[in-house]
C-alpha cells in the first residue's frame, strides 16, 4: 500500500503517470508496504496466462528474491524510476523516504533493485548511470544500504500512517535496529539470483 498523502498525476508524455506527494513527507517515513491485497505470481503462473495479462504484469510488476512477480493493487505500481530516487526499499517488504519529499514532488524508486530481466536506458538525469541493469543490486547495494541507514533511525520518530500494516514482530525488529541491538539487514537480500546477467558494455 502506498502512503495515503499521495495521488496519481500525469507527469509528461515521455514519463506518463507518476505518484506525487500531496503533503510533506519527511525522511524516514514508510512510503510503501507490501500488503495482503498485493498479488504474487510465480513464473509458471505468468507463462500460463493469456498475452494480454502477461503484458500487464510485465509492465506493472517487480520481482522479489524468489523470482516471483509482485503486482501492487494500488497506485504503488505507478512509482517511477530515478537514478537519484527519494525512496528506497528495505529488506523488510517496505520502502522509506531517504530524504524529505515536498508537496507536488514525485515519489521515485531506483529500478536497479527490482530484479528487472533486461537492461533499459532511462531518462537522462545528469547522473553517471544512464542504464538500469539486472545486476545493479549487486553493484550498488552498499551505497543504498548507507542511504537507508542514515534515515532508518527516523522510522520510530516520524508519524507513520502505514504503521498498522507492519507486523508487530517487524516493528520490534525496527526498534531493536534503531536502538543498536540488531544490525539492519542489507537491501542485497532482495536480489533474485535467477536474474539473467547480460552485462557487456555497462555505463556507470
């Protein structure tokens, strides 16, 4: 489930639609949680579907570390890619804002950690990275881990509209991590090792 202080808006002809903040969302806010309405499909289930459904799932799903396809039931499926994203996923089936998000600003992810099957060239944002590759998670997990760690302690300090979707045992773990009693699990845990690696001319 996507953060309630967001809405779907048309961004541009090139980008299409995106998820935009309607209120200020401070760093450390949980912006998305995998919930009971999100659907999970195995590769076999996908293969057995009609092409029209396969195309929809190819467009709107990401793959988890089991290689299954996750379809968000709400506007979470419209969160766009950015090489300088303001949200990052964690190893715990939720995403957080890694910096303050202003009203009217898009919520963005880095598709490099979504276990994409094939590389694609993204919109040029003036960053060194120009292409998203299937193995970006292996290359950049330390960078992403550090960005998450910088704001992870804010999770228990910020108002969390999605708090009720987090299991109590997970919230206990979060509190232990914030208190220094446990280590934060790496975003690398999300990597699906069955992703084909077709890297020959990578630009970073």
